[in-house]
């Protein structure tokens, strides 16, 4: 089970949707067809042509990279060195 916030809105897309669509295509349909932000934290349900399948698009709101819960390394050491050989293209 995938947990989602209790305050999340559930949107049901009207009409039939091609179930061969990937998540990026569904996100584009949400953005263009419904005029909503696909990264807005809403659940969007798409129905298949026969009515026996559904696809649910849920992308939680993105966190800022400056969030305190992300532990970023302070230093980075590289042991790799670049060498150039004469005549190599």
C-alpha cells in the first residue's frame, strides 16, 4: 500500500484513456487536459476503455533541495585522473 496524505484531492479523469500510456504521458494529460499541476500532490485516476482497468497518477509535492532532511556530503575527493595519450582521438 502506498501512503498518501489525508488531505490529498482525488480527481477522476472523464472518458476512456489508452492504458498503454506511460506516467509521463498521463502527467502531460493532467497538465494540458485538466489544467492542473501533475506534481501538485493530487491523485488522478484514469479509466480504461473497457472500464475494467484504472491507472492512478500520484506524485507528491517536490521537496526543496535545501530541506534539512537531505544529508549532502560536504567534501568530495576524486581518485580518478585524466590522462591524454598522443594521437588518440
